[in-house]
């Protein structure tokens, strides 16, 4: 059974992430979604909230598991006995950032080899940081995040546009 890890901060989960999860499962039998716990000093969402939202979003997607992790990705890949890492590439900036990370991870452990999935063109402008900025300035985040995340943002930040 082939397993991949899909790591990220998921602060918050976007519809781009959700598309990558579904497409990764067309290649792998199992996908462990690894939520980096301490991704930023002031995350928008706590690690518990990010894990909760991802669990809600994937509860009906067979083959998924959501686990938080700290430390190195290669160690998490080892712990989960995964065969590969999945990362999404939206543009050349992502590629420039991701390539050396993927190469370093491969050097540290060949089992942490990275498979890049090209995001859908209609998702290329979507990012968690754009969502955070929109929430701060009351921009419209519909079309950026799944409904579970939208509802969470409405409650937590008294967000309404
Ligand atoms: O969603 P993000 O913030 O782009 O995800 C980045 C992530 C979690 C994939 C990356 O920061 C990561 O792998 N962090 C764990 C620490 C690590 O292994 N760093 C690489 C050292 S070569």
C-alpha cells in the first residue's frame, strides 16, 4: 500500500489544498496530512483548530489521516512509514522555494522524495496568506476556502462582509 505525506501549515486550509488532497489520493492509497504545529509565532489558527478543520473536511474522503507534527519533515515521513511527500506548485516562485527543500529532504532520506502536483490554473492565486490578509481587511474569502473553514472564520473573527 503506497502512502504519501501532504505536509503544510494549513493556516487555514484552502480549496487549493482540498483539490491537491483529492488528486494525491488518485495516485496513493493513503494520504497522511501532516499539520506543522509551530508554523508561525502568531498563527491565525491554533494547531488544534487546524487539525479539527482538516479532520472535518476529510472525514468522508477514504484513505486520509490528519496528524500534527513538529520538527523535521523527514522524521515525520519515517514515523508514518510514508513512501513520498506531496507538494503543490502554483508558479515559478513556489518551484524555486520547493526544489531545494525537496532536494534536501531527499538527501536526508530517499523515502522523503517529493512529488510536485501542479495546482489547477484557477487556484493559482489562492494561498493561506491571501486568505489571512483578506480576513484582516474584510475582503471576500468565498471561493478561497471550503465552507467549513468559512464558517470557522465567521465565528472566530466575527467576520462578515
Ligand atoms: O504550508 P507551508 O507553510 O508552505 O508548509 C511548509 C512545510 C511544513 C512543508 C515546511 O516548512 C516543512 O517541511 N517544515 C518542517 C521542517 C523541515 O523539515 N524543514 C526542511 C529542512 S531541509
